[in-house]
C-alpha cells in the first residue's frame, strides 16, 4: 500500500468511526449495556487483546464482570466468562445467537456462504448437519470404520517402537499430526494421506496449519471494514491460497471417485464418507446438495478435525509427562483393564474412568478453541440484567471459565481426580466445561473426537515410558502458548520413548 492510499484509508477509518459512534449512540441510547474498559478513539480496545487474547480477556473480566463490553475497531463485542452467562447464550437465548460473525479470511472461495461451520442457520445448514449426523458421525458409521482407525494406530505404535529401538526422540505433535491426518483421510476417503518421516507430511502440514492460522490470526480488515478492499496484511490473499490448495486436493479425490464409479460396472463401494456423499450427489435425493457443498464440507471436517485433535493430543501428553504420578496412575489403569501387552481397543475406553478424568482435565485447562467460534446477536436480547444489541459479536471464553477459582479449587493445577467424584461432562450440557461449545452449533465432530483422541493417547502411553528431551515444569508449559484457531504449545513437545 503506498503512502497516499494509507492516508486515504486512515481518513476513511476516522470518518467511519465518527459516523459509527454517532449512530451507535442514537441506536443504543439508554440501553443497559454490559460494563467494560473505556475504548480508545478509532481502535477501541484492540490493544488490550495482546498476543494471547484468551488470557487478556480473562484478566479484564475479573475487573468488569462475566458479561463484558469491548470495541474491536468498529466491531462491538460482548465477552462471556461464566457458566451462568454461557447458559443464557446457548440455551435460553440460543435462537437469537445461532449465527456467526465471520472473519474476512473465511470469505476466501466463498467458504463463508457454503461452510457448515460459518454459514447462517437455514435449510442448507440443517441439511449439512443432518448428513454429518446420519452419514459420518452416527454410531453405526463409527463402528464400521473402527478397523481403519485401528490400522492407523498400529502404524503409530510401530513408528514409536522404531524410535524406541534406535534411541530417537519423538516429536509428539508431528507423530500426532501424521496419525490424525491418516485417521481422518482413512475415514473420509479410504486413503493414507502420508507416512511417518515423509516429505509429503510437510506439504500437508503447510496447507492445514496455513488454513488454521490464517482464520485465527488478527486482521485489521475484520475490525475496520473500510480496509477490506485493501487487504493491508495480505490475509485474504493468503486465505485464497491455502483454501484453494485444500479445495483442489478434495475436489481431485471427489472427481476420481466419481470417475471410478462411472468406468467400472463391477465397482465395489468403499466404506467411507466420500462414497456416501457421492451417493447423495448421484441420487439427487432430498438433500439437494451440489459438488461445491460437498467439497467445502470435507474441507471443514478435514482441517477442523486434524488441527484440534493434533493440538489436544500434544497438550494431554504435555500434562502427563510433567506430572509423572498422574501418568503412572493412568498406565496402571490401562494395564489392569486392557492387559500389559495388548493393543487398546475402542471398546476399552468406557471402562477407564481415570483416563476419562484426564481428558476432562486437559479440556478444562486447554480447550481446543479457547474463545469458541463467535456468535452474533440477530436482534436486541436481554441477557441477565443487560441488553445485548443486534449485530453484537459474542465470544465465550471457555479457557477463562475452565480456570475460574470460584468454580475450580486450585484451578492452575493438573488434577484429574477432581472429576472422579462428579458426573460433569464436556458434551455441552455442563457449562463449566464447554471446550466444544454447546447448543445447536456444538462441534458436529464431537463423537468422532471421542474415539480418535483417547485412542491416540492410549497408543502412545500404554506400552511405552517417556522421558522429556528438555525437562519442563507446569509453569513453563502453560506460558508457552501460541494463539490461533486452536491454542498450541509454543515449543513442540519432544520426548524419548523407553521400553518399560
């Protein structure tokens, strides 16, 4: 952007803000808005976000309360930081907060109009949601594809065993990424996306992390709409690139499957989601979806499932390795229920209460999406004793709720035992623990994550002991975060597998 263009943009921002505050003052005159820090002219409260918004917003909420007003440029936002207020949003007023505000990056390739995660709730959204529920995440579908997942987990075990035999360190994030990618690609497409120690892994990682990071990165064009046409940070251009690469991969797989079915009279159907989606397209049935709907749905599932699962596996292993007494308790439970040398099966997981408690505790401390995906008020809504005006952006700080000392004794400590004496779950009904959201727009892949995540961790810890490459403590782990669509460790977790 040249100097004169920048001056023009700044002038327009100033004018826009003047008109914005003038109209807001008229529109909201007398409204009892939630309290919050005073916004600066033009920029509002942007500089109070910092590099770790989930933490900064948690600190501000301690001063201003569980329902807090902020201005991010021209975007008026309310931050929710208590279970009571979250329940008001997700249950009592769910209808008014069904739709989302959408960042500029998601407009790449019109993804915002076609993506189940971001589109407005309507006929198309309900159809896509129904397909996920009936075709991919039903109990029958997940049971049928169990053998595929077991095969990929065996590959993870064999890789760790080779590293153990050769005294080689394992990058836990890398191992989890390859495994998750292959689990997803096997379930969706009946293919193996990559191999351990393969150059192809780097290409996939670049695309996947590119999509995930570009959606989560701060972008001035989201806060100042006048900047959208200039794209000053190049976010939209990068998003077009990364989304484009992912869509090309998915479209190619879809076209090959369709061509294979057309050419072969004796074609044997594969037991994966892609096969069922091709059936949907061919039969022209009540779903009424296009090829574009299918490719964008697969992009959502592939990227969303891979990023959150990879990140969660790394956090679980991090907490277990810096808390060896908890790891020992978990290993003993696995040994007792599964047997010392047997491979863990999905049917074993419900018989492992301490393992379930470990998962809940990690979701409390490290929710995959700390601020969840944003919601938007469709009309003026009364929440608690405050008015939330139409078009307000809503962010629910699940990270802050999970560390609230009023809810959780000793909240910074990793204590899975706290969940052994209570029935609280993370499936959207207990608002003290909502890492996957709640209400009608809860994460559609939750049932899939419930199978993939514990099985990946169990494969890593059941037959191996671990020694950190660099010793760390809990304080180091919790400080070393990178904010994005999911919060990752700033430094990859690396450890040596050791034969017990």
